[in-house]
C-alpha cells in the first residue's frame, strides 16, 4: 500500500462515513480505511474467485486431468501457493468446480418444475412432458443456468471413468433433493410405477441427453454419409445441433419409456 502523508489524514478523515469511523478498531485499519476512501489503495480482487474462474475455463476446454495447478494459477495471475491456501490443493479446487457445475443444474431443475406446477395449478394436472422437460432442459441447455456444456460433459466423463470419485456433500444433497422432488411429482402422474423404477427411468432419460451431447453430431454425420454413399469431408459436414429440437426429440423418446402418450392431449 502506498504510504500516506500524515498531514493529509485530517482531510481524508472527513470523507470517511460515520459507520466507517465507528468501525475502526486500530490505527492500521484507520490508515487502510482512509487510503481506500481517497483512492490511494484499491482492494484486491477476490483471489479465490479468480482461481475458480480460471479453473472453470481451463477444465471446460481441456478436462480435469490435463490441467495442472500451475496452469490455473498462471491463467488467474495469482501465486502458486494460493490454490493450497484457498482449496487445500488441486483435488479441493476440482471439488469446488464440481459444485459450481452440479448445483446450478439441479437448482434450475427444481425451479423449472415449480414454475410448471404453478402454471398448471398443481402437480396432479402437470403433463408428463412438462415434468420431463423440467428435468432435462438444464442438461440440454446448461448455459441457461450458467454452466458450460463442455465442463458438464467432462464432469460426467470423469465420473464414468472414476465411479468411486466422491461427489461434494452439498452437491450430493441437492442432487438427491432434485431426484426426490421429481420422483414424488412423477408418482402423482404415474402411480403404477415404483419410486425405484422412476429413478431408473430418469437416469435412462438423462443418459440419452449426455450421449447425444457427446456423439450426436458424429452420429448425424455418419448417417448422412451412409445414406449418400459418400465419405468425403464436404459431405460429412453438419450444422451445429439444434438444442431445442434435441430437447423435443429426447422428451419424445423418454416419454415412451415412462409409458406416456406422445401424441395425446393429456401429455402433449
């Protein structure tokens, strides 16, 4: 912090609010308060947030295992030791990134379901299609809740490879809460199913979304190549997948598994 000339203390003190004055407990804090007030000193950007933002981008682009702590701190412009200080090391940093990915998705699911229930005037009137859309839309369009699809897919891949990897407790609790809410809602519409069966069907439906995210474009390319009888690169090019159409197709597919009428008025 730049040294403050003592003769300017009085002038600066007049700019400090009453609350700030009453909150001063030491001479050092007094000097810091004055310095910030008159612009001699700017508080640091939150180092923890800088690290998380850098990790988020790097993990999204390159995956968890290919990114080192040094990569993250270099991108964040912070000291190498700051990761250990704020997160206890690379594993703790990855755990915090997992929370930032999983929690918004599950919170968004619950929010969409609550909005749908309010729209239709109760869970007993809620179409099956609306329930499935509330659960799967955050997976198809994670960007709507601030999550990058690349990071989401890499996270899923990591859990598939390391099935014993520990999910952060706060994320596990929210994930469990989301499943419980959706199962309870589905039971109102589908009372002939057991809760266990509904959980399995939800997992099957979610899996189709993740698989299509990862391999959908390639599958479309291969199908077009097969139908045209050509394998040239020009023939294999496809546009980006239409997410809204993808969501509609996945819901249509999933509704068959839940025994819903995909064309009936009740579940349309």
